[in-house]
């Protein structure tokens, strides 16, 4: 049956049809929906793991047990999972193991713009790259076959545009392969040095076989057109090339981007007058072509940064574009802000008021760096705030700990913050860590985590008690505050910064967008009492604006949190 599907939904459909049994992932845009959609199939066990490393190890264990398995993540998540990734390349698999990594060219929702193809090359693993929803589904099914045929994990690289665009998918039925019996094999699966060194030749031989396979596999195809121009491309760049040139160019579309074919590329190049390499981010295909002695146009024209588009491809390759109508006035910028009623807003306002140095982390709360709060000094990677504040305070000595804090979300704390806190407790720095517990993984669209008490399907699950965990890790000072109570937040932060020992503050209030959260009556601005001091505007709440010199509150946005009323000295906000 033909169905219009989001790329990520199509990917999940491929998991279902291929008979995948176990899925373990950590949410990360633009990959999140793959696992969310897979969880809709009762035939597949799905879970959110605490982090990507755990997810990959779970998937490996399921493969070892003889059932097809999968784990998904965004590009920076693969950094976290790199340890098991490189070694399971050596062990190989039992049943098929497929890994999805979703790159984010243009950094729509990421802290860097890395190209995951480097991981496939470095780990010596095959990588497939679909260009639309149909391929996302079909490649997924074929990836399991490839994994089992060559005894290897297989990486499928998605990107933002393929993951979050829609196209027609021809769906099929689920075919569940028989369980592959587990057989004890110490030489294959126990990667102590003596065994690992014997597995390395297997990896090299496997890559040679895969390179031969790539020459005439179904993932790569040639589309002949006008021979004056030949384009070698993959992923969403293929779509741009087709939209710009149609039949006016020859195209070698690569669906398998590691290992890359040699004979196929050389044969294609021999048939065209000019060769262009069209690929987002790093020149992986281009460098391969150059090692084959080919003269190509690539990153001398196209940037190694950002997303491509049809317009950009046309411009760089000298194709005339139709004139677009220009707007009379430029559109105003709409910077991202915390939602109205966001529980993080009051806490960050207090930190700004106290002029704290705030070492931040990855989550909705990263928006604390945005004006007018502007209350964040560093964001590096998941869990880095906790480790960094320890180093920061150890470097500065006693006074550093009296004005610096780390902030980290509940999900991020479970992901990578616990080891940093263990380091603080073990090596005893005067550090204050604030866990922003909004009872959900908010940034990626409300996924459950080990602190919420629910699993991916919304059913009751094990729940980590953050207070008990911090105490068990050796932190004797653990206090819970309501971030809507500004006075209490200020009192507690001052108190914990003053003590000469590690401490944890848990700022607890559910995300205002959660369905079960009951909102208070919207705040109203009394125009006769408002003096236009704009104290309320310092919160950066999107429900508050100034009109004709007076505060106005949008009742359709306001959730009645009352934080703004605590700032008004004139009683105008009630």
C-alpha cells in the first residue's frame, strides 16, 4: 500500500517490516521520531535508554541473543556511543544490528555540525544513506540482510531534511526471521587483546568484500542524461540535483557511502565531460574521487558548512534562477525563547540577579543564554556542566565556588551528569549543582526518562529518586525548591553557595506544556496601576508585552505561574 510518510516514520516502518524485535535509543533531533513511531508497533520492544552508549550496548546484547535489533541517535549522540561502536565492528553480530545516526547540517538543533560518515570510515563499518522516505524504509530492511550477510553492524545515516520531509512509501508485511541461536564464542565476542588482535584481519577482509559488493549493489545507481555534466551525490543533495537539472545531467546516486565503489565511479566519470561532487558537509566522496585520480568540482565551489538547497546548487553551478518577489520590508527575527510558564525562567532570573557564573548543559534550559536573561556562560555537551563546574572551582579556589553553579536537566543528568557529580563528591570541590527537574525530556518533544516513572509507551516504569541518588553518591546537602517561588530560590542559592562543601539544588516543577499540568488563572495587567517600569519584561516571557508604555499580558499564552507578579512593585499584575 502506498502511503505518504515522514522519513523517520518510514524508517520505523522498515524496522517493523524487517522483523526487528528490540529497539533502544536516546532522543535527539532529528532522529527522535524513529523510535517514537517504532513504539507504536506492539511486535517491537522499544525503550528510551539513559544515553546512547547504553542504547547501543542494549541493541548489541539483543543481537547477541539472536534477534534483530536497532538503536537510534543524532550525530552528537554517536560520539557518546563511539566506545561500543568501534569494538562491535570487531566482534560482528549474531542477528542483524542496525544503527541510525541523524546528522543536522545547518545546526537547527545541535551544538556542532559534524559529519557522521567519518565514523563509518574510522570504525570500518558499512554506511547507507537514503534520500527520501521510500529509501528510508527499504534501506532499513536491506540493512538487516547486509548486517547478517557480512557479520557487521550497519549504520544508516539520515539527515534533517530526509528525516523531517514526506514522500510516498510502498509498505509491505512484517517478516520475522527465525531466532538465531546464541552460541558461546569467546574468540569472537570477548575482546581482550589476544582475541581482538585476531579479529582485526576479519574487519579488513570484510571491508574488502563490502567494497566489491558496493560496485554493483542496489543501493547505488546511475541515471544517464546530458553527458556534458556528471554529478556524484547522495542523500538530500540528490533531490536538489534532480530538481535543478532533471535529465540535463548524468547522476551517480550513492546509497552506500562507505565503502565507496571505485570501478563504478571511474566508469561513470569516463562517460561525462565534467564531474561535480555534490555532498553536504565534509568532502568524503570528493576525496575518494581524488584518490582515484579524477579531476572534480566540489568544495572549491560548495561550502563545508551548512545545508544545501535547490537555489544554492543552481547558483553555484551556473543555472539561471527565476526571479523571486522581494518583500517590501524584512521579516523581524523571532529568536527562540522559553515557553510561557516555563519552570526554568524563575530560576534563571534569580541566577542572573545574583550575578552567578552559570555553566550550562544541553536542553530547553540552554535558552537561559538568550536575552533578556542572558544567564549562561558555557554549554559544551551532555553532562559537561557538572564536570566543568568542578574544574572551574578547583582552578579558582575557594572564591570560585561561592559564585558559580552548574545547571543540568533531569534527563541530561541521567544521561551523563551522574559521573560528574560522583567526581565532585569524590574529589570534594565546593560546587553547587542545580538539577532542573521538569519531569520530562523537554527539548526533543516530551520523551520519558528514568526520573519520570513512565516508559516510552506511557506505562508505569521504574523511577529514579533524584534526592536519594544524590545522597547515595556522597552529597550530604540536597535541597528541593519550587522555581516559581523567586524568594525561596534566591534564599536557597545564596545559602548553598556560601557553604564550604558540595551541594545539589533540585529545581522541581513540571514542564508547563505537559498535558496533566493544571494551569492557574491567567495573570491580568491592571493598566491603572502599571507605571511602565518594564520590570516584568526582564523575564523574557512571551506572554508579556508593552503597548503604549503599559504591560499587557496575552491570556491565551499565560499559564498563571505568577513569577511576573513577584517582580511588580506596584501590584499591577494580579
